[in-house]
């Protein structure tokens, strides 16, 4: 039995499997430019997979779609996904990309303070990404007054047009995304920190992905990170 398992794993890796790698648009860490998917997170993922000697193809799709695909389909990688308590047992976590802090953003005159209770947020109309970490977190906390969008920029545009009172975003991309889309977000402020969602973004994979593949990627990730820290 042990020999058969080893043979199966080696055979799978020997087939030159082309990994499907999925991501969403989140400028500047991952985005499309001249038909190519680029950004700091993309560069790190590509470096890791090259170190692991794994062939891959990166696709950019709406978050809800890639999230569902990664949940259901083995040998699929997803980035940059927030590693939260709700998701901990749903994926195999391959390596940390960077830390992120999530906030609820709104106009400065919005009557919401950082010290307010989470329940207070339900008094405001909120735009948030479908199947995002914030969507899962707020739903688990019984909040219901939100409008689901497929892309972060949709929520920003709804906020600017005052169709909602609040929009969600991460500190590493909210204002940069506004600038990239030529949206004037100068009157928009981070009003409410989601303190339970000060987490790290990861490269992750389906739980049923081949274990040998997972170990190769984790080892490559560790090597790249160690090299970077020593420079």
C-alpha cells in the first residue's frame, strides 16, 4: 500500500500538471496590465511556483467565482485570500503574502465612530464583496443591511454616488484602487476598523490537493521568504 501511494504521488507530479491559479482584481497587489496579470502578490506567487518547478496558469475572475472553485476543485490555488477563523479548516494554507487591515469606509460626516459597537453598523447601508472575508464575518455576526457586489470598485462607486453609506476595503489597496480608476475618494475616510479582521493574505489551495504538491509549494515559499529576509 505504501509503495502504491508513493507511486501515485510521483506519477501525479511527473505528469507536468499545469496548476490553475486563481485571483481577483485588487490593485496594486494583483491586477491586469497590457493583458498580463501583475502586481506584488502576483510576483511573489510566480516566484514561489518557479522555485517549486511547477507549471501554472493564472486566471483573474470575480472573487465569488474563484472562491467557490477553490473550495470544490483539487489542485487549484487561490490568492490573495484572507486567512480568517471561519476559513481556517476550509483550505490548505501555503504561505503568507502580506498583512491587511480591513475597514468600513464612508464620508467624513457619516455618524459612525470607531468605538461604536458592531451592531451599530447595521443602521447603515453597506456595500461589500460577495463571499469576501468581510461578508462572512458580518454575516456570522448577524448583520444584514448590506448590498453584495462582485468587485471592490463597484462598492466604491456605490458609495460615491451615495447609493450606500459605507463600503469595505483593505488599507493596502483602497485609495490606490480609487486613484487607478480615476475616482475622487478624497472625502472618503476609514471610519470603522474591523479589528477581528486584522489578518494576513495567503496563497492557499483546496484541501484535497495532492499532499506532495502542497509540500513542494510550502517548501518553496519558505525558501523565498528566508532569502528575502536575509537580504
